[in-house]
């Protein structure tokens, strides 16, 4: 099994949205990323980024959301173009897993007409709500005829423990992360917006654009009362979550970290395959 990170542009936002002690004028560019997981039973896409039209006219699709987020992308910075670069067309995608339904995570879903879409039931409910547009949801992104599987808890996508969906609520009602076990390369936790900025985890800071702070904290650190594990547990070596989700895994990485590293070497590593630890692959030296 192999995993590719697809670069789908960037979104510029106020840094204080994520780190309240940052100056109000300071901005942060967040990578918009998808991950393609090539499993022997099919191609799985985790998140599909923004719709290509955003590069030319964001307001037409996003409306008032453009007041809070500015896309930094060209017409080719999208999941469909990136897949083409590795020889795949939209019809080659069998499963699209939506981390959540914010417009910068499912904007290209419409292109994957032969895929089954997996999304958390609570996220779907939020996207159908009366104030969905104000909360970052755009119907044209997710409301399509493709079959949709509603997830309500942990889910082993292929039945072999290599791709496991993990609910990480807080940012919105139904975010899901994916634990990917890549054998000798280790396990990868694709956390998406459940953890937008690593500093949030390291400094225990809940971002301002959080739907439910308490649930977000539990997604970071786990909830011993409820017996749930959080992102921190997944990042700790030899923790119970590792044993459960990624047997034999030696390292866990966050998709945004990998993308940040890739950004530094973007030209030299336009499309790399994560069949080795990301730092090794990207920087060309041992991690
Ligand atoms: Zn989001």
C-alpha cells in the first residue's frame, strides 16, 4: 500500500483564529491537502480540497466565507489535477473519505462520480442545517448522487486494519481522521482540521473556529472517563491506540506537517510517494 499527498493550494487566514495570542494583523497560510491511499482493494482519497473555480472566483462559490479565508491557488492546484500527475483520472477513485464537509475539504467531490463517499452522520446533519452556509458548508460541494456511507464511530474501511476512520469531534460536529498503516514506513494519522496547527496540540490551545471546545480538547487528549483516545495518544509511541490501530507502526505524522515539509522542497519533490518516512523522502536524508 502506498500513500501520496496531493497539494491543493493554500488558504490564508488570521493567525489569531488558531492562536489567540497572535497579533490580529498576522496571517497564516494553511495548506489545503488531500491524501491518496492506494490499497490493493481500491484507491481511497482522503479529502478533496477546494473546487477548481475557487482559483478564479472564490466569491461565486463561497460567498461571505471569502471575508475570513483567502484562497492562494492556481487553477491546477486541486485534487483532480494532482491525480492526473500520477496517472489517475477521477473515475479511478473508489472511495472518498471526507474528514468533514467544510468547503476546503470536499470541493472536488463532484468529480469522483464512481466513488462511494464516507462521511460522519453528524457532519452531514450539520451541513444540512439551516445555518450551514454561515458555518462553512456549501451544498454544491457535498450534495451529489454518489452513494454515501454515514459513519458513526470507528470504521475499518478495507477490513484489514490498514485504513481506519477515527471520529475526532470538536472543530465541527463530525470530523473524522484516518489512521493509515504503511507497514515498514509506520502509521500516519491524517487529522485534517481536527488539528489544523501543531502548536494547538503542543500548547493546549483550542482554536477560535471550534464548534465545541470540550469535544475538541477530548480529540486532542482523549477522555479517560469515556475511555476514548485522542490525537496525543495516537502520536505517543507504544500507546494503546498504536497497538489497536497501527500494529508495528513506528511513527505517526500529521498530514499538515508532511505538507509543510513538502512545501520547503516543493519543486524538487512535486509528487512524492510516502512509502518511506516523510522526512526521509522529502529531505533526502534519514529522519
Ligand atoms: Zn474545517
